[in-house]
C-alpha cells in the first residue's frame, strides 16, 4: 500500500501526456482497425463539473485522492483503448452510491466505485488509497486488488494507451512528474 497521496500537478501532466498519446493513437486508428474510432478523451474538470464533486463529498466520505482527481479530471472515456476504460463523472459516482452504496471489501474500508471497463468490471477506491477491480460485472461479487494507489491506476492506464500506440515503447511518459 502506498502512503503517497495523489498529486494534482502530477495528474495534470498525466492528462497532457495522455491527450498527446491518444492523438497519435487516434490518427492511426482507422488505418489499423478499419473503422473510425469513438470519442476517446480525458475531460478536464471545470466550473461546470466541480459542483458535482462538492455534492459527492457532501454525500459520503470520499477518499482524498478521489477528490483530488475530480478537481483535475471530470471524466475519462476511452472506449477504443483495450476493451474500454471509463472514469465516471462525480455525478454518476454519486448516483451509483445512492443506488448501490459503497463496495464492501474484506479487510478494507468501504470503497467507492469510480470507474469501469468495457466488460462491465468496476473499479473502486478505498479509504486506504488502494484501487480494487470487480471479478465480475457486479457490485456485490468479489473485488481483487488492481493498483496500490490511484496514481498507479493512472500509470497502468497510460501503459494501456501507450501499448496500443504506434512507435511508443510502453508509454515512456507514464512515470512523468
């Protein structure tokens, strides 16, 4: 487990570099796959998205790294990276919390689902800072450790983007900052 908290400056650099790598990936996507890519984007937080973050914080105890993330990133939509990755907007996290509650993981503080993949697997962040991935497309089944911290989650996402891009060697930028 990492005691290091997510740094907003590091995350801003991650966003810039993810955008650049995504642009390269999307430029060659149709030639490699034979069809147009969907919209793949990292949406930065704005005055429009921040009230949803405040509402989420008012609704439930939110791990501090998740609050930091939502002050930098409003959402991430990567349907064409691997089988898809989606960091949900804070408003959707709040809606899901109201409907399903926090995820219960043995030996861990309750965790908030903040992301999913194209197969319906869920990613949840616990108060410890660890990121967990559901073993099935369910809120109520087992969750396995996916990353020691949110920064590691984003580094792994960088690697997925980089691995798919032409001419990039395992996202050399993923350790930026």
